[in-house]
């Protein structure tokens, strides 16, 4: 199979950030809040949920202060300041996938694509934090596209259409790498090629099939 349609040019490889480019776990946030508030982490876990304000924050529709206040009320963290809640909020990050970073930096991989970019459903507090945390690894990407800047989250068509327009290609020229199977399937339904990420070796084998 040809990697791209000659009429549309080389494709754009879209690499998900959290869960692909770097590891993360919300359990670390819950543990940090529990320690700061002298609370039971299991009780906080029972209260925690991905809800309307969470989604709005990822679309850039509410301010950091508004979301932190929502977290305070949701989790019962009345005794914690915005700064303390934000510290817990950003405690979720683990290591970058060094094998993936090396793969994306290979000249034979880069030659296949018009651009290699990062994509993320995220918010301004998280993105500002991990852009600094992974500053040594991020230059392997030509750009990073975040949902709170776009105003839409993947797999909404508007998210992918924004990226395609930004790089001057049709949506069908995007190749998505994501760790969430439902996002991968939804992207395929929108006409993208998409790969469910497991590790760098598996991705390398997938790229060889394009």
C-alpha cells in the first residue's frame, strides 16, 4: 500500500502525548491531594470523575481558577489552596517513552511524513507543565496540538480538521497513533489511518505496512 496519495502529498503523523509520548496516572494526583489534605486517597478516588467541567477545561472553555475551584468542591479539598491543588493536578506525569522518541527521530521515519506532530486532549495547566517537564524530548516533534488551544477534543472531527488545515493537508492524510482503542476506531471512521499504540516496536512494524 502506498503511504500517501501523490495528489495530497506526504501524510502527517499525529502522535498522542499522554499514554504514548509519555506515561501518566491520575492515581498520583489523588495520592498527592490525599497527602496534602490528610485525607483518604480511596475516598478521593470515589469522588473523582471526568465530568462536564473537565471536558470544558480541555476545550479551553473555563479558566484554570474555575476548574481548580470545581476540583476543590468535587473532592472536598476545602483546606487546600489553588497552588496545592494544582501541584497535585500536575503530579500525574511519568517518564517519556525513550524508544518512541528515538523512533520518531530516525531519518527513515521522518522521510515518510510531511510533519510529525504531537496531539493531546489536555488543558492549559497540564500542557504548560509537561512542555517544561519533557522539554528535552519535545523537539523530536515539529509541533504539538492541544485541545484547549483548538477548542475541540479528539476524536471530534473539528480537532482533526484543525490539524489538517494547519499543515495544509486533507483529513485523510493524517495518521493517528493513540493508546485509546475507542479514539483509534473513531478516527478511522473519520477517514484517518490510525494505530492503537502498544510500544515503539509495534509502531515501527505498523509504519512499515503503510
